C-alpha cells in the first residue's frame, strides 16, 4: 500500500511542479516522510484523500485554482491562510457540502479510496456518511443531547445498541462525564464548547473515516479551544482529520501537515505551500508563507 | 479511543453508485409526490383556463363577440335576450374606482403615518387592528353596507328616496375592505426606502412632512402604484358586497346613487337559480368569468412587474 | 441682499413650513384613525343588531321560514365539516409544495414558472375558483353539491396562502441545521423530515390556521358550486349536501324583512367569534413558539 502510494505521488510530481515549485522538492512530499510526523502513530498509512487539479467556480467566479494535495491517513492536516482565501470552500469540497450552493461547479478530481468524489455516479449522501464534518459555529439540532448523537446512527441504519453507541461517541468526544446525567435535556442548553464537542460526537457516531473541521474553535473561548485541540489529538489515532483554521498557533499545535493558502490576484484561492507542519513553520520555502506566518500580512 | 469501528469503516468498500442506493430509491416516490404538489398549481391554472374558455367558446358560438363587447343591454335571463356586457363591466369598474376614492387617500395617509410618524407603540396597536379589518369576511361587509352604510350614510346625505341598493354604498364598503391592503403594502414600500435618502433630506433642513411627501413618497412610488393596482384588482373580483348592496339590475350608468349589477353579482344571481348545463345562461357566467379572470390577471401581472422593478431599485 | 432680510425671510418661511407639517401630521393621524373607526362602527352595528338574538336555541336550531325561529346549527356544522376537509386536502399538498420549492427545487425555468404561477393564483378572485369547482368537481367528477366538492374548491383557493406560509416556516430554520444533518449522511429528504420540518411546524401551523380563517368567511365560491341556503340537517358524510355560516348570513341578509337582518347579524356574531378564536389560537401559538425558539 505504502509503496504504491509513493509511486502515485512520484508520478504526479511533474505536473504539480509549476504550481508548487519549492514545496514539492522530493524531500518534503507529504505523506511520504513519516519521520517528520509529530507524535502520531509511527506506522505511515499513506494518503486517504487526493486532490488533483481541483478548480472551483461559483458561477463565473473562480474560487479555487489548481489545488493539489494529499491527506495522510490518521493524520491531522491543517489548512491555513488569510480570510477569504478559499479555505472553507476547499474543505467543503471534500465531502461535497458545496453541492448545496446552486452556482457551485468543480473541475478536477477529489480521490477518496481511489474514487473521484465528483464523478457522476457518486451519491453525495454516501460521501457525507463516510466523510463527516464539524462546522464553524456549533450547530446542534434543537433536540435532546441523546437525539443529536443518535440521529445520524438511526438514519444510516447502523446496527448496534443505540445507548452504547451514544455513550461511546460522547466518551470519544470527551463530553460523556459532563452530560451523562442529562442526556434527555436540550442540546441548546449546553455551553458553546460543549455544543461543539457534541457536534464532534455526532460526527463520530456514524463512524466516518475522515472528519472535516471548518474553524471548529472560532466561536469558542481559549479553554474550550484547548479541549477541542486535545480531543483532536486523541481522535487522530482512529480518524483522519482535516481542519481549517485562521489561527496559525492552532495549526502549529495540532497538525501534522499544513497547507497554506493565499488569494491570487484574480481573487482565486491558491495553495502556496503544503508540507510537514514543522517544516512550514520553521523553514518555509515560499516567501508568501513566511510573510504570512511571521505576521507580515493576513 | 474506543470506537472499535463496528465492523470497521469499510476501507475497501466502494461508495455505492447512485442508482443502487436503497435508501435513495425508497425516497424517489417522495420527491415525485412533492414535485406533484408544487406542480398542482400549474394544473389548477390550466384547469381554470380550460374550464373558462371551453364554455366561453360555446357562448361565442351563439353570441357575436362584437355584440358582447359593445352591447349596452344585458338581459340573458329574459325572453328577449341581449348579450351586451358593457353594463356589467362598467358597473364593476365604476364601483372599483369608487372604492379607490376611499381606500387610496385613507390608505396612503395611514401608510405615511405608520411608516414615517408613528412611534413603535402606536404601530404595534394600529397594525393588528388593520389586519383585523382585512380579515373580516366580505359577506359581513355586505351586511354592513346594506344595514348601515346605505341607510345611515348614503340615504342620510342624499335623501331617503335614494334606492337602498346603490353603487355608492358598495364602493364605500369595498373601500374600507381594501384600505388595509393599500396601507400595509404602501407602508412596506415606504419602509424599504433606504435611510440614507431620508437622512440626506433631513441634513438639508427638511422637516418630517417634507421628507415623507417629497423624498420617501416619490421613492416608493412604484411600490405604492403596485399596491393600488392590487387593491383595484381585489375590488374588481369582490363579490358579496356588490351582490348584496349594488343590486341585480344591469344598468349602464355612472350615477353612484343607482343600483347596478356588477359582473360578479350577475354570476351569483345565476348560480342561485337552477341553470342546467348546456343552456346559454350557464355559458354566460363562464364568459363573464373569463372577462373577470383576464382583467384581474392583467392587473396582477402589472402590479407584480412594478413590484419587481421597485425591489430591484432598493433591495 | 442683506443678511437681515435673508434671516427674516427664512424665519417666515420656516414658520409656514412648520404649520403645514403640523397640519398634515394631524391629517395623517386622522386618516389612520379612519380605519379603526370604521372597524368599530362595523362591530357596533353588528353587535347591536345581533347580540340580542344569539342564544343557545339560535346556535342549536335549524333554519326556518320564520326569522325568530331560525338557527344556525346546520351552517355551523357545515362550516366545521368544510374546514376540516379543506384542511385535510390543502395542508399536505400545500406543505408538500412548499417543501419542494424551498428545499429541493433546482433554480431553473420550471421552478420559476411554478412560483410565478402560485403568485398569480393568489390573486385570482375567489368566484373564479367557484366556477372551476362547478365545472370540474360538481359536474365532471359528479360530486354534486357535496361537502367534498366544496372542500376541494376551497383547498385550491387557499393553497397559495398555505404554500407561502409554509415556505416562510421552512425558511425560519437556519441553514446550519440542514448542513448538520447532511454532514452526518442524511439524505435531503431525511434532513427535511427529521430536522427541518419539526422546528418549522409551529410556524406552518400558524399559517395554516390563518389561511383557514380566510377560507371560513368565503362565500362566493360556495354559492357558485351550489351550496344550499336551506339545509335542515347536519352533514353526515363527505358526500352530504351542506350549507355554511357565510351562505346562511348572505341568505338572511338578502331577505327584505328586518327580522332576518337581525338573524343575519346574530350569524355574523357567531362567525366573527369563530374567526376570532382561530386567530387567537394562531397568535398564541406564534408567541409561544417564538419565545421557545433558541436560535
């Protein structure tokens, strides 16, 4: 599996070069150099999601331009960049949430287990069953805590004792101890941080392979943010996580790989650099990355 | 981490192809049903058009269009039949315009008051009251017109030898009925005028009255005109008031103190009797109905076009 | 021009402007009061004429040739039958159409046509629906002058109102709820069925009640399809013939004898009472759920 992956990456390298000239020198190809990976599982498990020449349009406006990246299995990949650069658009492409926007159009490929998520015969519903998402603002259903977690399980017809699944998911989201006595209370009564962890539990309950997080901490206070970050490090042993954040420290703290996005002159989002997080933050190859992470703009 | 991957996320499993997803297949009839619900509106429209024009067609096989549109006598229920629609059409339009003499000044003035002058507390009291006025069934207005407006107002002013059935009473009642429509739609239009316009005028030293009449009113004009057209359309289609208080006599006249049968009143008159299908009387109500339908449709489309233009300007 | 003259002129002109502004403030206020006064006069007229006539015998009595003996039992029951059946037909269809248009419809020409068409149908005079009902339900489908024919006609009449109200209800549910449901792999229908419709339901219900309260006062279409004025029995099924309150009121009003005018007024009192209680229920529902709503 790993070897095969390497070959795929090598084969791609040539046409990626013009866009990412520096990053994709052989040494910093993501998903390959397991040595660079921080505290995660030492066994490199290859990439689970591959983006190839992804271009996204809203009507005539190009929102994303020639995005290429691969998401390592059981790794946290962070997407950072100034606001408006298309981070959210990109992450929403990964489980076809953008389908809800009528003028949305995607070109190129998003390969999940070798299947292009945007090919005609793919059912976006099933994509979302296997690639879950946590949103910027906590968005629990206006129902009980229990029902929030159970909803996805019920509709997906997952077998098993519901009570156990709910408990397991809430435990996994580090929320169980806080809510175990009030499962039937409204989820809207929880604090913002608890709501967001409930949303994570809800995503976990349907056992996705990937969890996408779109600025999951932007509406939370620092302590709640820290809880979520710790939680992400725990979850990554079981799941693959992609997180969009505008907070560079957060990316540095939690992620294994980092993609830096910028807005091009035509206002389309581009990926300027993608690689090992430590590399990006200590030794950025691209001038724009350096400017951004040192706070010179953005 | 204990999500022991119940069966494990099946890594190798392919995402099923669209057509084979059982859940989706089961849902197909639901989407089809929902679409049919929405499409029923189109069926309804077609139904109306077909029903109206089928009978109208058979009507015009017996009566010439020229006579229908230019004749000034309408006596299809008598032995000597005349099929000139002008008396009915005239009565309908005459009374609708008469209603606007009440609804327009009072409706617009109260719209200006509510939008530009009224404090929040007054608005929150007055608006629900106007809504109640709009919610009163038209048959109640008919009763009110016949039992109060006609004897206590019209006959009081113009003398008791005036017929109790008269166009003026109908117009006044219809005017009160459509007043809330004019006032609330116009108020919406005026409130949609951006603050910056008002502030610009106040900045030049204009007072509230000048801002309301010279800035807000002209800016909202297309919305106000649309509201008025909708109100006229409502008055044209109004049935119970004219049937009760304007009388059943086809009367080609512009004297508001006379009785005159409107188009809708005629349809009611025929419907109350026994008119078997296939008779010319049965066809007449559909011919009149077509006329009514086309008139109100044109008015509504005009109003919607104006409203769309208004929205483009400010929203 | 000296500054003194200018100052003098401005002051004079401003005083003149102020007088006009005050005058019209009063004019506008009076015009607003006109509607309120009209409503008050109407209610007082009806109340004076009719309140004395309202009694249990009136509510529980059948129509009669004698004004003092006439009652509205059959009309009241007819109204309830008609409204119940109208709701059963119009609510599922109206809510279904709203769901389709609000949640699923692609933004294409067909959707646009349907939406424009619904707008236009809302403006079609009710008497035209009566003609449609007469030709289709009464004659072609052979339902005759039954409650069912009336309910079908009324359902078509209030569909546009219900659709608009239901769409508003659906729109009040924030998009983040839909995203949340879709993100755990719900199909669009499951999303609507389990997460959008339940919180939207109170608002939809409010709209439905208001739409029905419009229908309850409708007279013209029912006269056209031939609902009878003199019915001395309570409907016993969907195919029974029937009368309703507004038709009874119309019939009594159109009679020359003044005693029948009183009977009509009493009927109006009952009709307005029914209407008022429906509106009150709608308002209470709306306020209750608006307070409960958290987003």
